[in-house]
C-alpha cells in the first residue's frame, strides 16, 4: 500500500527559489511539489507575450531544477489537453487524484490567487498552511505595527526603520554620509549632448526551453499584446546572478545621477533590469542590497547612487508590499479622484503623435520594460491627467510589464501614479506639465507639440491636461499644503483661459 502524501507544496510562478519557506521542511519521501501553467493567469489581464514567456519559461527551468533533485513533482503545462485553465481548477483535480493530507505554500503575491486557493482547500476539507515569504527584509505584520496609529504611511519613515534594523548603510546609529536620502543628488538629466556611450544591457539568448515557450505563447496567447522578437530576460538563477553582477559592475556607479533621465530610443540606460528576477525570486533582495553596499564599501560606486538604488529595494519594495497586504481587498476599488475616462487605445499600440508616450509605449510592447520615470511621469502621468479610471490603468500596467506582480504593481499604479487612494501612499498627486518631460529628456525636441503651450493646435496635451487637472480638482487640491504653489499658479489664469483649456482637454478623452 502506497504511503499517504503528507504535504503537497504549492509553488507559484513568482516563487522560484529552493530556499522558499514552503520548502523549509520538505521531505522527498513523503511530500510532493505542485506547479501549474494556466491560461487564466495570462488572460485575467491581457498579459503581454514578453511577460507570459518570462513567467512560463522561468517556471519550466525551475521545474528542471526540482527534477534534478529527484523530488516528486506534479507539473501541469499550459497546452496539456485536459488543462482546465485555472489554478483553482487544476489544484482541485490534483487533490482528488493524489489525496494529500495537507497543502503548504509560501504567501503568494496576489490577493485573488490566495482566495482562490483557499477556497479549493476548504472545498476539499484540507488545511492550507500559508507561510511567511522570507525573501523580504520585513513581514507584513511588522509593517502593520509600523502603520498602527499613523494618519499617513510614508515610505521614508519605514525605510529608516529598516535601515536601523538591518544596519545597511549605517555608521553606528547614524546613516552613512550623514543623511538618509540622497534624492536631491539623483535627479540629473543628460543635457543636450545626450547619454553618450552606454554600457550594454545583460540579455540572454533563449535556450530550447524558452524557445518552446515562445512558440506556445505565440500559438495559445496570440491575441495578447507585444512581441517576442527581442526576448532576452533572465529565466534561471544563474542568469539572474549574471544580470545583477553586470549592473553592479557597469551601471550602478552612474545609476543615481541619471535614474530619472530619459532619452529617445534608449531603452536600458543605467537601470538594473533585475526587478523581474527579484519578483520571481530568482534573486533575493538581501543579496542584491549586499552587492550594492559592497560596491560602495570598495569605492566602486558613490554613496548617492548606492543609497538611491538600495532605497528602491529596502525602502520602496518593502513599503508597497505592506501597503498592498494591509489595504486589500478594498484598495483595488479606490478611486479618490473619481476618474472615469477609458484608457486610450494607443496604450496598446504606441500609435500617437506624442513623442514621449510613443517611445515609452513602443519599448514597453517590444521589451516588456520601461524604467520608473517612464512609468510614473510619462504613461502614468498622462493617464492621471486625462482622468482614466484607475482600475483600467492598473490592468494595463499588470499586463504589459515583465516585472509586474500585483503586490508591487497595484500600489505603485493606483497609489503613487494615479493618487487614487487619496494620499495613503503619496503626500500629493505627481502632476506636471510637458515642461517636466522637456527638462528630463530630448523627447520634446522631435515632437510636434510645444510643452510651453496649453492652448492651440501645437499645445502639448500634457500641458493642457495638467492645467485642466488642477482646475477640475482645485477644491480638493487646495487643501493639500504641497499643492499650494501649483494652485497659486493656476489662479493666475483667466476664466477665458481656463475655459479654453477645459474645452481642449475634452478633445483628448476617448469617447
């Protein structure tokens, strides 16, 4: 008689680490692993071909690692003939077939997935043990304790707590260099001469497994956006480590100064390109931060660059995870500014006369990637100023970017970018006219629109919509001390100018 299965360990597509908490007590003599590729995870939002290929290829490579260890693995492929298309449905089938005594998993990255899996466990009268994700510096409980009694949740304060807790970039009890934050030194633009000779990005030629996935994605998900002609993301632990090393060696020293800069046609610049590897757990944030800190200690990279990068990992990532899990599920429905417009169709094609949007969206669809300023101050800014329903904006970001997992994407989109949570995350809406884009890039030089104009045929839609946004929300924004200067500038416009701006803004909104 076969020995009953003790634990069926559920491994999701963003949990590809052998030292996951779910595997901490794995016993190959009495436990098994379950992994499933299902169409729902690529269609509940129209997951781009780049994103779907990355997840599925990384999963298949991780499955090979498990097989090499001779661990029992139940793996469902997307194109299996009897695949029912949902995680819940496939788990239900597996439970009925192999009859495990318990289900175990590391905490997932999406509320929806957790609820679906819990429902299947309950249906089958099984316990589902959800363990803390140890690939973070903090727990959600620690963030909840930090948030208790605070009217506002600001990243800076949680970041400082984590610096003190971990000792990272600390000189005793004081921050290295005498200040916590070098943001003011990290806002450089390339100037008229441009970025010059840039270090090449670390890209990886698709192997046989990835090529098989690419063919399947093109066949099974042919209607999803984007293309696979340029696919080169790390899909294994070894590749992820190479990508990390390449960033630290060649781009980290200049990352800080130019992290907010943009340049037409330049996709990669000085950014790390490791967010997808981090979010799939091919890299741990601890080893990433340690690598950057070591670069500073060895004199390879300046403190402002290293602090700016570490703040994104130790500060921002930990903070948005806390926001997500303490605010869900209500957070998904937040719409503080009552935005109702539809996302413009050109977000799915890049077909627009606005040079900055065309560049950001085209590269997004081609590579599944855009850096944080392109997301916040180009694609995100336009949607915010236009008044697009935040849930539509969220669904687009979740669909198109290879590093998009809901726990990190949703707060960044709905809170930081769209101010739809009314200030839970950000102290003010990140609004700016076309002049900001002109200052931080060369996009406006080759664009038919003039960032200095708000009215007329050559007016920049960003500038028109900026003043229209302030005008539409003037009563609410006037209560925010950080918006007073912008409201003061708005009040200098005449009634006729405001009416002309409002009329022009209407022409940009999809019917």
